[in-house]
């Protein structure tokens, strides 16, 4: 099993991201206040669950990209990338424009939201243009060996 180490490492990355995100969501629940006069944001249990489900998409895509066959992989990347782009783009840019929430939006949130939206757009483009045909010329670097007059990769 030549890829056992790679797959185990990948599964640990998947588990770690889940552990970390669960801790972040737990902090939101602990820090949030049920008293609106405090000014602290309060997220309901359903909002926290929705956030967890939404974040599970990119976490699961780490596995899906490595384990799914070409056609399924390409389709799932396009669908997941589209869902994440629409949701993230909406949540990042629409509320500040229409005055929902606490305007103005936090600059760091807009910064990260822009990077995340661009990243998912790149994922969609890469999946959309992915042909599945192996190139005839290897992308590996060719090194010339002058004494033998041959090349190797």
C-alpha cells in the first residue's frame, strides 16, 4: 500500500480541522450573550449548527479531492465551490451594503471574506477546466547529464 502514509496524513488533517473548528464554534457559544443590551452577538443553537454544516463542506472537500475518481471529483468541486462562493460572497458583501448587522463591517472580516471568495472562484475555475487527460509531456523537471549525453527526470 504505497499511499498509506499519504492517506493517513490526509485523514489527520481532516480530523484536525474538525477539532479546531469545533473549538471555534464552542467559543462563539461561550462568548455570546443572551442579553441584547450587552451588545455581544448571540448565536442560536441552529445558527451554530448551520455554521458547522457550512464549514464541513470545505473540510470534507480535503478528503473528496484526494479520494474521489475524476468525474465525481470534478462535479463535487464545482458544486461545493459554487455553494461556498455564493454563501460566503453573500454573507461578506451584502450585509454591509444594505446596512444589516453592525455597520461598518469589520475590515479583517472583509479581508478574509474576499480571499475566501476568490479562492473558491479559483477552485470552480480549476475544476471546470480540468480535462482529466494526462499530458503527453511530463511536468517533471528534466535534468541533462552531460557525461552520458542522456536526460532523466
